[in-house]
C-alpha cells in the first residue's frame, strides 16, 4: 500500500467518525427531578426582647430526616449564623418536616418542628430573655 492510499484511508475514517462525535454531544437536557427531591430556600428571621430587636450571630440549626425504604433513615443537619439584620439563609433545604433550633448568647434557646412546604419560605422566630437566677 502506498503512502497516498494509506493517507486517504485514514482521512476517510476520520471523516466518518466526526459526525458521530457531533451527534453524541447534542443530547437533550435531563428532565426535572421528581417532586420528592425538590429543594427550598429557608429564610429565618430572629428577633428578641420587648422591642423585637434583630439578634446578630445567633446559631440556627436545621435538622431533618431523609426517609429511605431499604436502608435506615439518614439524619442531615445544617448550621448557619444570623447576620446583622438577624436573618439567616438556608439554601438547598429539602421540603418536608424539619426541626429548627436557635441558640444565642444571653437568650433562651428555641426549638420547634416546621413543615417546609414552599420553595421559598420565611420563618420568624422571637426569643425571650432567660429568667434571672438569684
């Protein structure tokens, strides 16, 4: 086989493979995830006292349980802090039942179960001063 025939065969083979690579890259995007896997964004607004002042640097704990059919349930916990306005944003929180706990220095600890049913949900929490010990 001469060099020109070999070159022609290689060029023909590459020409036949090129369209296959082009078609492989044009796939349709994946469909949306099922509704049970939807995530939400929770905004927690923390205030306290008689004047409802925003509480800065409070720890907000979000705890939820992922129910599984085969394996045991998985507990997932998220921890965020409030900003100067007393607001904490929890991105990618799953829809369903979640335990929200708030811990801040000089304030009573707060905890309650919430049903997260909307994609963007705001939870307002009011903290009280602890009782005085004599």
